[in-house]
């Protein structure tokens, strides 16, 4: 039986490609110089426990091939909601990415016309069968559930009780996160969204993710989807190259 998961707070920020561009188009993403600027900005945020930088990756799934993947993004992890809000409020550390020097660098890339959407969420972590250190660069499979559900309490109750134990059986899985909504304060110019839920599973590489998504466990996941309480908004699955940025504060 899985133990009670640890919890923390996450701030997710995704850049969606300008109209007519594809997420894997080299003209619709940040270059290494710009990612360096983002990395330096994120690592210096007070109270940050780690950051994950997302860029598009290619992996194959038995059941999904969703278009419209974000062309860039990051997930900021905190132990305290106060630290998350401090970075997002007026004068906070994230303002360099929205209005400061880092923003200027990003505006000179294919991200100039991107739509930026963000959300703060409660993050539950679940154990995996063979835990080991997460590589500094790995592959994530992020799933977004915009919602709503007819009964969101019943929906989350079913999902959290049933889906992570199946995920934990994926071959090669390194990490499982389930993220749910919360209210938060910010003064950022980005568009707020209120997805009902997101989740992230991590693997060493796109090849390892593909192997997992073609394993018998993927059929178990699909069977459980058919048991979910009624919900709207669909679900969206995106593979990402994921870089772990440790805090320098």
C-alpha cells in the first residue's frame, strides 16, 4: 500500500506558441542563452526548493498524441505558500521574467508572441517501486485536466486513491506528482488559469517514457480512466525534456 504522500506548493508557468507556430519549431522556443537567463533568475528565488525547466520532447503513447504542447515552461517548488506568493507579488523575484532583463531576452526569441499562462497548485508526491535520485536532466510526461467535474470532490477522491498506485507500476518510473487547485495571490502580467488537476510522471529519457507508455500498465491506466466520475474539458498529455534547477538561496 502507498504511504500518505508528502505535499508542497508548485507554481507552473507555460508559454504557448504563437498562432501558426508549433511547439517543436526551433523558431518558437527559447534558445540556450535565454534559458541561461531564466535558470539564473529561478535559482535565486528565496524559499525555492527546486525548479523544473520544461522544453518540448518527443515520445510515443499508445493512446494519445495531443497537439498544442507548450513551447516552454517551468515549475517552481516551495515548501511554503508564503514563499511562492512573495516571488509573484509586486517587486518579487519573478518580475524579472515578466518585466525585467530576462523578459527582454525572452522577447527577442520565438517566445515573443507566446501566450503565458500560470497557476499555483498543491502538489502531492507519491512513492515509486524503485526510488532513486532524479537525474538533473530527464523526461516528464505532464497531463492537464482543465475540468470541471460534476463532483470535483468525488473526482479527486477516485483519482488520488486509484491512479497513482497504477502509475507506480510503470517500468522505469522515477517520480509521481498530482497537483490540485488552490487560491493564490500574484501581481504578474500573465494569464491565470484554474485547471482542476495536473499530474507529472518522470523517467530517465524519452525512450524510457515511450517504453512505459507502451507497457501493459498503460492499458491499466486507460481502464481506470473509464471509471472516472463525470468530468468536462478533456485531458492533455505532453512530454517534456526536464531540467532540475537547484536553488542557490
